C-alpha cells in the first residue's frame, strides 16, 4: 500500500496517497503503490486502494460515515494509491520500426543485419523495444521465438491475401514452412492462448459495469463482546450495560470513475448495524471501548448512507486536489506514516487506527491540497465544514462547524517517516445529542470536554497539535507511535481545557505468511489533563459530583489515565478474504480511578471485491 509518501515519485502516488487515504471510507490503510499504465482497460490495484479500504470514523453523536489506510489502505489506500499515474510516454511503449536503421543497437557490420533488414523492411514483422533497441545478444526462449515467428506468419498471410504474393520469395516461404513444422507445438499453444484471451475479453466487454467506472467494495462481519465490568462514574461504580456478545456487519461500496489519467470521481455508499454502546451512566465510557468498524451511533437501522462524493485530481506534477461535499476531512487528505489504518485490514479498535485529533470536528465537505515539495518532503492542507449542504443556522461552508489544518510530512532518513500536524476546529454542538455536553467530536476517549449545568449548547473552539512517526526497521517489522494535544475554549466562559493522548505500536507484516499482519498497540486514550473553565463547566468536577448551580468551579484534570493494550493477528485466507482475531485490555476505563479492567474480544472477517 502507499509506501511511501515522501519518497516515491508524485505521478504514481500523490493523488491517491495524499487525497484518498481512504478509500471510500476514508480510513484507508494506506497502500504500497505499483506503477501501472494509466491507459489500461482495467483499473489498477492502486485504484482499488482508493475505493475499498476502510471506514471513516465519526463522532459518537452523528451518523456520517465517510476509510485509510490501509494495508490498507482501502482509496485511497487504498487509494494510495496505475489508473491515476501519468500516461505512459512514447519512450515507455513498444515501438514498431520501418527501417533497420531505427534500431539503435543494430549495425551494418552485424552478422544478422541483412536478415533483420528483410524482416523489418520487407515484411514489417519485427518491433523494437521501447527504447528502439533490438537487444540481439539477449537470450530468448522457444515460446518467445514462436511469438516472433507467429507475427511474421500473420504479416505474410496478410500480404498474400491482398494479392501481393509475388512480394514474398519462394526461399522465405520454404523457410517459414520448415519453421512452422519445427515450432508447431509452440505455435498451437500461443494461438490457443490468444483464442482464450479473446474469449475472456469478449466476456468482460459484455459483462463490464462501465468502461470508465469501476465498482469496488468491502464487507466486514464482526463477532465481538466484552466481559462484565463496572466503570467508576459520579463517584460510584455502575455496571456496564454493553456486555452482550454481538454479531453484525458493515458493507462499503465505491464507484471510481476515471475522467482522465489524472482525475477521478469517487462515490461511496455504506450500510452497517454493529454497535457496542452502553446506556445510562456507563455510556460515558462508550468512546473508550469503540471498535474501528462499527457505526459510531450504534445500529443505524441498516440505512444506506452516502459516505463519499469527491473529485480528485493532479493539478500539476507536484500538486493534487480533492474537493467534494462528502468525504473531505483531515483523515482523507493527510497522508499518514502509520501504515495500517484500515477498519477492515488494520487495527481492531477505533483508537489504534490513527491519532484521534485527526478526527477533530467530525467535518465532511470542503477542499484539500497536497504539495510534493521535494522527493522526501510534502505538505497537505485542508478546510472542511460540518454541514456544507445546509443554508440556514449553523450550516454552509463558513456558517457553522469547520476544521482547518495542515500537515508537514518528511523522511529524515530512508526508513523513517515523520508527520507534524496542526488543526483548528470550531463546533457549535447545537445539533448533537445532549447539546449541553461540548464535544471535540473525535469519538475517542475524553471526547466531552465541557458541560453546561443549566442546559444549552456550548460553542467550542479547539487548537490541536500532533505528530506521528513510523520506523520501518525491517521489511517485516515497523515501530511507531503518535502524540496528540488539544486546548479548547468555550464561547462565553473564561479559562480553557486541555487533553493529551499517546500511542506506541509494533506491526509485523507477512507474519508467518505473506499477506498476514500482527500488531501490538499500547497507549493512553485522550485524557483531560487540565480544565479551568468558569461556570461550573469542568468535566472532571461533573464526573466527581462537584457541579451544581451554585458551587464554584475547580481547576484540574481527570484523576487517572486510561491505558489501552491491543493485540491482533490478521490471517489472509485468500486474496479477497481475511480473518482477524483480536484482544483489547483497557485499564482505568473512562480515565477514572476504581474502574474495572475491561477485556474485549473480537473476531473480524473482511471480504474485499
């Protein structure tokens, strides 16, 4: 999948890697790139990475699936992520020659010069290599010789059928007859292959979905559950109500339409019914236990949702663009050094997929740019609105929620990728469930950072800073991690609130078998480290039963940190099917002292097509 970012040529990676890190569900585990001719009738694997990787994780209070990453991705993936590469230039395609002098490495003194001259100039049945060389000293197999012989036979038959038999000498015909007898078996095999290819092409042309649009998809089935536990909320332990063993699925479909070799339209649809949410007081820990492939608002009634509608294009050789009303967010624009972000192919939990601050604001429509500054350095930028389609209230491109950000990505040494990013977000929070809770809308950890004891929405402005590093120690071992920090203010209140999270991981590509992946992730979920908001709005006070209409606000953070430990092993059954068992251990759930340890088991099966 898209390895990697700053080191590969832009023409084969930039559009997908930068602007489709996802794939139709934005999560895209970014993929390794393979450079294929963009004028092929079939879309490349890179195109598939754009369309079929992950799923965009959204906040706990909105249904708006978007990936990613994986591995994978999949849009970019991945994306990224070839159908999007530069057209094959003239010096890269095989060239027919009309004169032996056009073959750069054939000289008149060569012993085969006369024979080649006859084949080239009399019969026109010899083609040079893309660089107009003949490479006469290169060894050839009987099948390769038979292929050349077959080309000459076809050309001579063409000459005879047009009434120009006198142009073919009797000596040449006698030689061809002997060669036909000698290579009868090889010629029969080649013609059989040609006939079989013709039949396949005819079938594909009759059954193809479209000559310009390809359909990709991913279906995820999950069997998941967690053992009984009691998180500590409001000074007391409350039984977790979300411990039932559940089984559900998520399906993502993507249509990738190629307008030119440098521009595509991505349309994504999604449907799902997986939910691990708790209710009541224990619902305050839903953002700590959420899995990466579930709908973030629980069962959405199996409703089909438009998850992506974006136009992606290489404007110049060094600048790519993504624009659309759905599917434009930091997740889809920023290229990530961490290679396994896919909801279907990467880590199990939502927290382990990427730095949570990249989900900040839960925005979806706008514009993104990716500038390849140098071979190992790039810069991405994003402006995304929460409800760009809404004309009234807190909607439109500039009238409501938004996220503005930039990422600087570089490779200081060959095996190391480093990303530095900054995001600025504004959330009115008036359209969320329980608007008295001001949310970062990341859907992970301490997502609620302020409360209004008297009710009503709290407009929240947030600055977020983060960095992700990945070190490819060997082809089968990656070491990496990230840190993320946010600081927020609330309109009408004094003071601020800060959160911090970190993650470290080891991934093992091709563990025991090619296509498999092992992973070990250890980190601290987003935690309120300090809160000094006025108006009884501090969340740590609220969770400790210290907030009332008359009490004064206390400054401080949560009383402990939630530690996340995750292990998974993705086993590739076939090219299109993988199964991933995984375990998650969560200590100090909810960033609360006294909370029971949570153990989550998962068996994920992913079908890609």
